[in-house]
C-alpha cells in the first residue's frame, strides 16, 4: 500500500512534477480543441442574431421593417404627382365647401374602425389596393412564375385563358370583386384580410417571386385559405371553396395549400406587432388614395356603451391598485423587525 507504484502523485516530488506536466499538456490540448471547435461551430446567440438581422428585412416577420405594398405605392409616379391634390379632395369638394366632418362639443364622429375590430368592407378595399400596387409596380426583370400559381396550368374556371393573360394588369375593382366574393361566401372577418396580406408578402419574400397578372388569383386564394384556417375559430374547408369556385377540384385546393405552406417554410405565426403595423399601413394607403373610412355620428346609445366600458375599466384599475397596496402592506408587516421576548431560565 505504501510502495512507489502507488496511484497517488503525492508519493514523491518527481512523480508530482511528472503529474503536473501531464496535466498542463492535457489542459493545453483541451484549450486548443476548444478553440478549434469554437472556430468551426457557431454559438447559439450568434445564430439568433443572424436570424434577427434577416428578419429585419422581411416586413411580414419583423415589426420595424416597412411593408412592401406601402413602398410600392409610394414609388408610383402618378400617385406621387397627385398625392397633394388627392389629400385636398378629402377636405374640399368641387364647390369649395369642406367635406370632411370634424368633432365638436355637440357632435362627435367616429369611423367605427379599430385594430381589434376593423371595418370589413373598407379593409378588403385596402387589401385589394395593396395587391393592385404589387402587380402594377412589380419587378418585371426578375421573379419566377411557379406552376402551382400559373392560371394557364391550373385555371379557376372552364373559360379559355387568353394568350396575353400574363401581360394585362387587372384593375383594382376586379381584385376587389374577387376577394369580396370569397370573403362574403365564406363569411370571413376583416382580421383575416389583414393576415391574408401578411401571408402574401411573406410568400413573395420567402419564395422570391413576384405577383403577376397570370398568378395573382391563385396566390390570393392560397393566402385566404391559409389565413382562414389559422385565424378563424371555425375554419372553412377546402371543399367549401370548391363550392364557391365550382370549376376547381378538391385535389387542386389541397395541392395549392400544401405548396403554399412549403414556400412559407411552415411559418404561419403572425405577431400582434406585425398585424398592427399592417393595419396602420393600410390606413395610410387609404388616406393617400382618397379612400377614407366612413364617419358616423356618435349616438346616445353608443355613448352610454362607451361610458359603461370606461367605468368598468376604471373600476378594474382601482381594484388592482387596492390589491397592490394590500400586498405591499402585508409585505411590510412581514419584513418588519419584530422583538421577541426572550425567556431566560
């Protein structure tokens, strides 16, 4: 047990020196291996930073990135020349009298359009206008036309597709009628229209394609199908869309949805910040294109409802403040120093 061949390094100074040298060499080799692996492998924090940098350029994923449809509408030469006249038309009509309604002490006007409850009709009009600018100001030099979105390969009706189907830009009214028909038949909400636009721009960014006269209907249809299933509680089945578009088969709808999801890389999450950004950008687009939301006079019933809601919120806030004071008081009593009488025996 006490021989020189013991496994303990403290048996002799020579063995201790040899042991320390072996440990130092092992530490150096391990440090070199760590440096090599650090050079070859990327830290998870670095990977998250690179993902965030990529997301900043994608408006459908990052709240700080500007939307594509708003930038394309601002790049329109005709809109940039007449934007001042169109803004003036919101205030002055042909006779020179003011046409915009202003709130006063006796009359209060509301547009009945908020982030949580947007107006269905005017939201669809704004989305159709955004799609119109996507098609009109598309990049004609680049972009590809995928087969699943090509209307000649997958027509939505039995009528013959014209030869120049990929060259004639649709009008805004045509896009609005197509989207409105789907939303009214499927009974979709206005929030679903905003999510549809988010998925559309996410598809254009991920797949690096342009929305064109020959593929806009099928791209919009795929975005509506996906948005209705993600957003609404009671989703519309693909067979229901086949009843709306009677010449489309269920197999075609399933394949359209599958490839749309694959091109989105199955990223169907829409944060509240991104949704809010698209909502306010659609309002900006409507104001610049003389598409104002309707104003309604605040009636007595609506005023009473607003007063009741504000009173309820005020009561909840006061109750929360009282509960917070009680909790702080109880914590003060617990944390306070208490003198306990000692019993000496």
